C-alpha cells in the first residue's frame, strides 16, 4: 500500500513534519544559507502553508530545539526527580546514557549549528541558553545538592559551575566537527572518562575542584 500523500495527512502532523524537514535542511546547508522555501520543499508543503505554522526561519529553528533537544533535558529532570540512586550510580547510569545518546544524534546537529553560527544569531543562542543550558544546570545542581545532603559526596565547585558536567560532550562535539578527520577519537569513551573524573573529584577530599 502506498504512503498517504502529504496533503491528506492530519493537520496536527504537519508541524512535526516541517520541523523534521527543517532539521535536515539546516544540517545540510547551515542556518544562514537555509531559505524557508527550502524547508517547504523538503517537507512537501507550500511556502504559504509553512507560514501558517512558522512565521520566520528563527521560529523553525526554535521548533527544532524544542523537538530534538528539549525532550532530552525534560527526560533528565524526570530521571533525577524519580531516582533513588546515589549520585555516583545516577551519573554512571542514566546521566551517562543520556549524554552519550547525544553523540551522532539530532541534538548534536543542533549544537554544531549553534557553535558554527550562533555568534551571528544571538536570539537563537539566548533561546537555547534559556530552554536547555540553564535548565540543565539547575537539574545538575539539584542532583549534587541531594548527594551532599545524603552525605554521598562533598561540596565542590561543580555546584557553582555545573557546566563542567556537560563539558565532555561539548568537547566531543567540537572535536568531531573540526578535528576528527585528522585525529579520530572515541567520543563515547572520552565522555565516560570525563564522567569518571567528575565522580572522582566529588569523592576526593584532596581535589581542588
């Protein structure tokens, strides 16, 4: 049986289809070079129909962030709130799994685009910061505070700078984008090593972290 033509699909499916098309086009052409008509063609809809759902290219990119990155942050928050694991168990388990899942994913594509073009589009980086970065930092702080209260870990600078907990995947993304063709690395192994180092610092009283 042939697939249902796009014009006969349910209206509620269209925003998700257009968003998926936008991600594909952004990944191939970059944010600045992408035109709204390129996304419409990829999605198989008219430019006018696309504008019924997304008024600007910026709206399209924000929809990509909401669809492919924000759910990972939401999943992390839920996992922290529902978990009875120790901090170390959580970091080695759910946290590691989520962070590693970013490598070679749609979420990594978004991060690469922001690294490459974000400085020229501050509204997009501000949106990503508010919706993803600040929320992720709050989640990590909450996890670390629970661990300190339960006597599992000691207070460290990670509470003040929770960005460090995510720096492994960020370095991995930058490296694979720029240098992997010259000096390949195992991204997941590097992320795991980074988390091991963070766990060691949380337990080591002699650490300066």
